[in-house]
C-alpha cells in the first residue's frame, strides 16, 4: 500500500516536471485497478465538512467508501486532489429509496441538496479541471424507517502539464446570492499547471459597477498577495480596477489562494446579477492563456421576506359596539356575516421612509361575501378609498382571498391606514385571517411579508399575549424586580447567560415567563396547564435555526414547564457541540391562556399513547387541528416544514418531503416536532447573547524536546487544537472521543494570534503549586507571526493547516528558567461577548470566557556555564611534584552555572526537594603531550585525573552561593590531576597553563522515554599555570664509611633539572618562541642556593612537609647488612630548606666493623612521589643508603660529618655544593 502510494506520488511529480513518458496513461490505469478495492470504514456521525470522511487522500487517486444514510443524516465526504486533473465521483444508490446528493464543491462546504438518485441507480459527477485542495459532497437518505445503503467511489486522473509557464485562475464567491450593501468575499485561486516557475504574477480585477473591495481586510489576511487600487492605495474601500501582486514565484505544480473581500452594490442590478471578471498575468508569457481569465456571476437582490416596518391593531371592539353578538373571532381578527371589522395598520417607527406601499388583509381558505373601504394618512396627506378585491391569490399560502390597498406614494412616513370590512365570512368557517405588506425602503430594499400585531403576534386560533426568556439564574418573587429593572449589560443584571462549553453533558438553565411588556411575572392561569418554554439554538440575531436543545435526562428536546403562579422553571441541557462567538436561543413558548377553548382542551387532554407528544387526538384530523390552532399553524405544520403534524408522520418532520427545508425544519425531526412547529409562531429571543467555546486548547509541540525536556530560554513552535471536555457528549448522548476537534472554532477574519495572551503557573518538583513566588522564571508567548484558527486547528493560512488534520505550529513559547509549568495560552476574544457576566480568566471551573491551555511542560537547562576556572599547584603552593598518587596533584577551582539559551542563570536549578537540581558529572580534561608543546607536558607520561565522573547532586545554590550556581574549590579535592611518574625516569620541570585545562559538565535527564544530556564546558585564558617537578628523597651519600659509632647522614629533597637539555624554540601562547633551559622553570632561590654536586639535581628549597609536600620516614632499627650487632636511626625526617641535617645513624652494640642498610619506610610513611630508584620504575631503592662503622677516628671529613652545605661559604655567587 505505501509502496503504491509512493509510485503515485512519483508519477505525479514526474508528470509535473515534464518528464512524462508515453506509457504513463497505461501505467496509471494499471495501478488504479490495484486500488479499486480499497474500503474505508464508515465513521458516524458525519455532521459537517469538518468531519468529512476521506474518499481520496492526497497522493491516492482512487478510493471507495460504503455507507448508509437515513432522513436528516448527512454523510460528508472529501476528495483531496492536486490541481490540473479530472475528478470523477460515482454514487451507487443500492436501496429502493431516493438518495439525495449535494453539489461537489471546492473549497466551501456544500449546504443544500443539488439532486436526487433514483432507486438502485448510479450518478456520475465530473470535474474536468480540478483546483488543488479538497472537494466536498454530502449524501442524505430520505426515509425515516429505512437507511439508504450506497457506495461512493472516486477516480482522479492527472492531466498532462503544459510545457512552460501555464497559469490558471478561478474566483468563487462564498455566497450564491448577496443582499445589496452586504459584504462577502471571493476565493481567488491561481494554479501553475505548467512545468516552469512563474514570476511577476499579478491579477487584474475589473469590478462591476457599484461593487467595492475592502483593501484593509483583503491585505490583512494574506502574506502572499498585495492588492492596490488605481491610485496604488492598499487601504480603504476601492472600486474600479484592482490589481493584486504575488510575492515571489509561483512554482510549477503550486497553487496560491487568497480572499478578495468586497461589498455588494447599493442597488440591485437590472439583470439581478453582478459579473466579475478576473485575469492573471505573469512572466514568462503564458503558453495557454485561455484559462487566464475567469468570470464569476453572483446574484444580488434587494428582496427581504419581511414587513418588519409595519404592524397592525384590530380596532373592532373599540368601534363596533355589538361586536360580541355580530362577530366571530379568529386570533386577533373579527369577521362574520353582519360584522363590522376594523384593523389599523401603522409604522413601528413613524419616521421610517417607505414607498409604493401595498397592504393586504387575507382570509383562508376564502370568503363568500364582504366589502372593504379604507381611510388614513401619510406624511403626504390624507388617504381614503375602496379596497380592491383580491381572489385566487397564490403567493400567501392558504390565504387565497381578501382585500388589497395600494398607496401609490413615494418616500412617505407617518403611515396610518384603517381598514373597514363588512360582512366578510365563509361557509362553513374561516380558518384564518392575516395581514401582509409590500413596500420599498429609502435604501432600496423591497420588503414583502407578514404584518404582525403591534403588541404581539396573532395567528388564527393562537394569540400571543406573553413572552419568555432564558437565563442562568432562577427568577422568583424575591428577585423578579431586579430582573425587570436592569438591562442585560448592567451591573447586577439577572438577564445573563454565561459562556457555555461545547459538549458539556449537563448545564442548568432557567426559562422565565414574561408578560408582553417583557417583565418577569407569575404565570396565572385558570387552565391548570403549565406554561411551556422550548429553547433551540440560534445565531446572535435569532435569524438562523441551529438545532435542538436536548434534555440529558430524557434524551429528547428540552421543555421547561413553568407551573401556575411560578415565574420560572429550571432544567438541565446538553450544550451543543458547535462553538460560536455569539449565540442566542430562540424560545417557542406555549401559553395556554392564549389558546381557544379547543386549543386548551387539546393540550389538557393529551396522553402518551396514540397521540403526538404533548398533543391530544384533536390533531389527528386537519379540521380538528385547524379548529384548535388555526390555518397558519396548519399551513406551517401540516402543509410545510416537513409536515410533522400529518398523522402518518407521528409528530416528526419528514426530511424527504418536498416542503422540508433543512435550514429551518431540522428541529422538528423529533417526537415533539408537531408540538414545536404548532407554537413556533414568532419565537422569543433570549435577552442575552452568549458564547459557546471549546473546553480548552491542547498544546502541540513536534520538537523532540517536548514535553518534558524543553530547554530553558529556547523558543519552541507550538500548535493549538480545540478540544471538548473529557466527559463531553453529543446531543444524542454518546461520548465525544477524547481526540475530537471542536471544528466550529474558526478565526480567519483576522490574525488569530493577536487574540492570544498567556499566564503562568509554576510547580514545585513535588507537584505542588508555587503560590508564594519562590520559583523564578518568566514565560513569553511569541504571537508576532500571522496565524489563524481553522476548524479547531491552528493554521498558517486561511483555509486550514498545511498538513491537516495536523495543526500548524503558529505560536512560539519560551520559559526563562527550569521546572514544570502550566503555560496557559488563552484566547481572550472568542467569548468576549460574555465579558460582562462571566469571569475573564482560566479558572478550574467551566465558568470563564477564556479558552485556555492546561498542558504542563517541563523545562531543563539549555546548557551549563563553566567559568572562573583557577589552576593551582598542590595546596595552592608554588609547585607540584609528579606523582601517581593524586594526594600530590594540581587542583582546580571552577564555578558552574545552569543556564538558559540566552546565557542567564536558571535559578530554580538548586538544592532542595522543592527545586530542580539534577545530578551532574564534571569532567576534567588536560591537553596531552605533543611535539609543539614539549615544554608543557612530559613525553609518554599519561595524565592521571580525579574528577566527578559519576552523576551526583553537588548542592547548587548552597550556602553563600547564588541560586543556579555551584563553585568547586581546590580545598574540596574534587578536581585534581597529575602525570604518570616512574621512579627511574626523571623528568625536567614543565608548566601547564590554564589554557590547557578544559572542564566539561553534563547532566542527564530522562522523561517520556527520551533522554537529554545537557552539557557545558569552559577554558580559561589567563596566565596562571601549574609547575611540575620530578622530586626525590636523597641521602647526602649513598654509602657512609664512619670510623666512630655515630654518623650524621643528612637527608634532602631534590628536584631534577638537566641543564644539558635545551628546549627548542616553540611558538605558543606561553613562551612565544623563547629558547629555554630547564633552569628557566626554577625559582631564583633554588638557582642560587640549591645546586648540588650531583648532576642535574637541585635542592627543593620550598619543600614544606607541613603543607603536604611529602613525608620521608626511615625504617628502624636499621638492618645489619654485614657483621653483627644492633644500631638505631632517626626515623622522622623533617626537611627544612630542602634538607634535614639532623638524621643520625648509631652503632649500639656488637663488634666492628659493621654495615647497616637504611631503608625508607614505604609505602605507609614515605610518599611515593619522593621515591627514586634508578634500577626500577616502581620499587623503592634497596637500601636507601648504607652506613659502615669501622672504629674510632681522630679526624673528621665529609665521610664523617656528611654535611651538604659549606657552612663557611660567604659569597652569594652561584656555587655548586660538594657532596
């Protein structure tokens, strides 16, 4: 499978590169056959294009999906294809039911049915030249009882690319019809379907008359294009000719898309459409200019299906004295044989300017007799005349006959017209009476629609005498006055709905009974029937139906029943899964007081068996239904809206019925459908608007350091994905998958990143929150990039992430210190509509407006700083003896700091269980000998090092240390080094400069199955150095021949320096080419006072046993080498100025001559670095020296005294001392 996908990709890009072979077509055909059997598992529910199931993924050119769909169940599918190809979609309806399909669209989601497929039939849809990107289609069955089964398959065939530069331009409006003045946009796509890159790509758009481009919005939403008007302006509104230029090249096979935001003309064109022509040009010349121009036609209308500027009041009861005996009533209207009926029509706002006003009073189904006159006035003067009879009308539904008034005046206001009709009736009944209006406004809008009662709404047998609201707070007698006194946005108002979280399984809401003045008031009734409020979702203007509100306890449409004498009722709702920045709920309210006796009986006698939900058997016939609820209700619910009140539909709207409109009638596809439709006359709109937000945003970081090994101070690119609550449910009660995306969360009308802020919560190492500010560190969210939120995923462009369904990383985050933090990146704008009533924060509850991230991430040091390296001789003295024992060694001080990427100390890297010190190793490295540095390191003498080679906690931020730092001192004996020493290999003095020392620090972190090693190193460049000597303990003579019984045997410590060794000139930073003798490394005191008569050996005048320079101890009693007897020796050698002259060997008993061997006390009491043996690299001399006693003598000499120094020397000149 993967191999074949790879072949397809290779073939397509080979095609784009112009290297197509003749066998391409046959090869592709053969491979497509292999793919013909691919099946994708169906996933439900597919509610919109954000959940579309892929039939074709990019790089796969054929696919098949099997599915099923019933009435109201839209299955969405996507086809991700490159530009410049042929897409064929085949739908096989495999059921004996009609299957509906939508238009196949790119890039927008289809919203309406385009056609139907007959029983067991096929339908092919062909796109002959594709745009790059996703095409969408949806399928929908038409039966409530049988699900349509079907196959939907697709085949994409790449077209052969042109040789050269070949651009193709398209332009698609986001609306099929626009109102005059309305803003909308075109999606402009430019594809390079040639095999050569295009430069100087520009678009010329000649706007239709009256249309303008919003340059601010257009340029603000693209980084690739810059649009200008004829005066080269890039801001403001522009008309005429617009030119847009692409930044950079358009590569072969690439596509560039942007939105051109426009405003419709202020008048409806005579043709009813605007035609927009766009042309693309580029360099080099296009090889196929036929597709360089594109024409898009969009309908523009001034028609509005409302008569919202007019209202009526029935005046019959105030003018006709005997109306009780001569008239019948239907809703607010009086009629009947002998009845004098009066209706006053006026403007809601008397200053609104209207023209060409037509008024209609219509009856259903028709009238048998009657007449009509009218009188009144406008700002142009008085009105009076006879009404025109109107018969067999078809544009007012069931209202087919009535009276018409034509006020042939232009630009008038203060309209008041009194209609007086006499003896208007029908046999056997009138089912309904209604008022309609037809007029133009000064802005040119043509209004045509229903006129409603000035103080409410009336239809046939249902008269609206109350209203409703929905809020968060229960309203009762104690707080009703507060509800009534304060508007929704006032401090202390109770008319609020706080921000909701999409998919929340249960949230309490309150339905409030209102009188017609909009005041919360007790529901008073003599019927005993509750006042019912039925909410459903809408948009911010209550002009769009967005779906049912479900009661989580019943799984059915929520109904809030306000009991008699109560003001409100509470219940739980499932919050819809669709997010929105500003929503309201529309409220169907059922007021039994407003119904006729028949209507009240219909509600009071409802049962649960054999009837529609909440309605009795009175609705089982058309006549009974009309008697109870009127003609308008029947027109709406028996003849339209999917006809939920037809007995065979069982109270449910039928989506397959031709009268069903998915945009408005979907709320009736439930058991309360007939009940809701019947009373959905003019629903109330919640006083307060509110946002529905995602529960949270999830941070995504693809960098391998994430989430627990992020480096302090380093910026990481972050993606954001909108998520539902972990306990979230769909409205059908099923659980929302934890990885589901809130696809309605889209912000692409401006730079989404500008809506983001961040707060920081720091955690101690034990998981507790730092509430006292003990932890350091600041976070930064870099929102300087342009980013969008598309379908719940952060995106670099307007139309979705580059690698959807994976979000783009559009935001940068960093933290200056180490430790675990919760970085709350939050969108502060999405739910800003609720800032007046909902907390603006990221609290732990769901009651807040911000959409926040709650992901914890952990930062570790970016590196270690290693500085203040100080190289010291042994015990901070002036020299160091070569030694295999690192008790004699050079020492180092060093300051280590845990640092962030900017080189600042991370203060939380410190000791203590609450903080974030991590074990470290400290490695000491010393430059080895090489030919260019003979004076600095001995040949073949390996370096012996003591460092911290096993990770341990060093105690960063300890006593007298800054947090995040630790200093290793020479006194701690942690970092030491010396060179290999052989007892028989004297080495000339040498110096090691600090620049030859490198200290490396490392700390290993392991988390989430990954490992990170944080390192740092340092080298000092100052002039400090360590001087190394080869030292030895030496008796003044190797053999003493003494005539007496006491021998003075001075012991010295000597340094090796052979003046016969001449350092060659070397160029380095320490000696700079100087020719040196080894004596250059000796201090003056030794040069002038320490030379001995032994070749190349000098007294170590600075040797200080007390400072740890080394101890010498002799074994006692001395061993008898020849002869017989006993002797003694002074064992404790105390070197002062390089010599101890007090050591004596004594003969105690036995015959003479006798020879004693004197041995060094090793290894315990004589330090190894003072042992010299010309015959062995490892052993001590055996013996150290000898003393032979031969008898008394009357003279003294060297052999007798053994003194080293000439005590009579009085000159200060250099002098070789005799031994």
